[in-house]
C-alpha cells in the first residue's frame, strides 16, 4: 500500500498518502558530531553509499558511526536509519538470508545490463514446480563471473511447454541443472522429468540432494561473483530480498529452514 501510494500522484482527498521521514532530516542529532571522518578512513561500502545518495561529509560520518554502533549490520542499519522508502521495507524483512548480499551487488554495480553473449555457453537451473511455480534461471559463465541473463517463471503448464519456450527464445542450452527428484516417475504417465527433457532433445544434469541450508550457504559463497541482468531479473531480485527464515513461535527464535512463500521457488532455482 505504501509503495503504491508513493509512486502515484494524489488524485482525490481520501486517497492514501505516503509519508517517509528520513534520518537525513535530523540536523539536531548530526550537530553533535564535532569532527567528520575523511574519505580515506571510510570503508569502501560507505564511500559508494555516499556517492549513490549524494551525502555530505557530515551525513556520511553520522551514518558511519551508526553503522559501527549496530555492529556493522546493514539490515538493522536500513531498518533503523533508512535513506529511502525501499530501504525501510527492505530492512524490515527480518530473518532474510540475502539482504546484505543483494545490497552489496547493487553498490558494486552488478545489477545492470547483462546481455546474452553468443560466444559463451548457456546454462539453466530449474526449480521444477509441478504443483506450484516453475522457475528457470538462465546464466552464463565468464572467467570468475556468473552472469544471470534471464529468468522464466510460470505455473500450470507442462514441462514440455517450458522447453519449447527456451528453444523458441533462441537459448541453446549447454547444460540444464535440475533437482535430484527429476528422475522420479509420475504415477499418471510413468514418465520422469528427465524423460521429458530427453524426449524434447534436451540433456539434464541432476544436482545433489543436499540440506537446504547447504544450498543457501553455497549461494552466499558465490554471491560476490553473480551479475544480474536488470531488465530480465527483477522478479528474481525481489525474491532474493524477500527470502527469509521461518519464525519458531514456540521457541521465540528463527529456524534455519526458509519460509516457503512464492519467493522460495526462485531461490530454490538459485
């Protein structure tokens, strides 16, 4: 509701109006700072943040001190000292697995125009949604970079439909990585997902059946090498922001297991 109101003009008097109060307005609080921190003593992420939001030396000093006070926790920093409305909501997603990682990708310019390179092999990674959403991540590898060039997501269609879509869109897939259970046969037609891949002229590689948290940690380890095609990957980027742990009401703590909302299908493919 907030973002909808934020992005539209006011059309009638009883319409919801969005109000955002930024820490940048708190001149009285910042007036207590006597000595600003010079650029050469600020960490790289602070310098990038200063440039992105056109902050003064006093403002970035204040922001830096707050970051230190919060044990350099970017999630809490954005929740308590948001510079934009997007940050306010981003920081409010408690228990999120990848918030700091996707923020770092933004700061380092890894969410940009990443076109398909016809000279590089193309790969796909699948979350096979037979009863829910099907997600296909299309990526290429260049030196140490993992370039995600496109994402396809839909539901209620047979696997052959998505394979035809890949072919129609000109993706010549070198390898297709699918979940370990793709070899299990459907009781209705006695075919597995692997059978459908081969019948349609595609090969498929089964990924190991590892605990979910191992996959999450593997993504964390690789995240600094991932580049996202900004034009095609917005649903994936949004899912990465929202992907979060389950809350254990009885124990009052976070579980390691992720909450299975629609964003989980994208992150399973990732």
